[in-house]
């Protein structure tokens, strides 16, 4: 696993009314601090990629559909430098251990796409509040040759 990346299996508790799923708690070992919470969506055939942050960690969970999350470690001093890692995040309700939270540390490049569905929605809980006047966000093109990854063949564009 890429250094600093953490994964937490999310327990879905179903009952006759629906289900409950805790995503991130302040007493979780992976919790650092709270910046904000937002949801982002990606439609089939598009890769929302690539970007990274210098200051913040992201916490991704899938709320709708299935998402292919891809990480690339560009940190030269990391023991996992140049490693690529994929995670498949599924929205609840699903089979046990298929819903998970992935913590993405600073300077790890990441992106995602909808996998075998028309749309995937990701909940993100970053550790830093988004600054509109000076965002902690640095980008590469979705098909950048600097990232050693080829998106699935059905992905035709990005952003």
C-alpha cells in the first residue's frame, strides 16, 4: 500500500427501515481534523483526474454507484515513490467489506471514474477548508504521461 494511505471498511447496518453506515468518527485512528464535507460526481466515460494537495488529506467514500479510485505516489522521499494503487469503492447497501473509506495523504495524486455504472458519487471529508482565493489543489491532465496509469478503455475524457 502507498505510504500514508489508510483504508477503513465501513460497516453497513441494515434494518427494516433501510440502513445506517458510519463513515468517519473523531475517535477513528485515521482522523486528523475536520475541514469540510462535500460530494462530487463523475459520469461514465470521464475520469476526474489528476490532482493532489500539499496540505490536506482527503477521505473518500462512495455514496452512489461504484467508483474506481486511482492513487499515484509522486513523493520522491517516500518508500512507495512511483507506486500506483487502485481501490474500488461501492455505495451501500452492498456486500460486507465492499464499502470503505480511503484516506489519501498530501502529495499523493488521485482521480476517479464511474466503474460499471452511469455515475459514481464520492463523499469527501478533507482535513483543510477549501480556500477559493488560494486553493490547495494542483493538477495534471487526466491522460498525463507523467502519471504511469491508463484509465479503462471506456474512459474517453477527463477533467
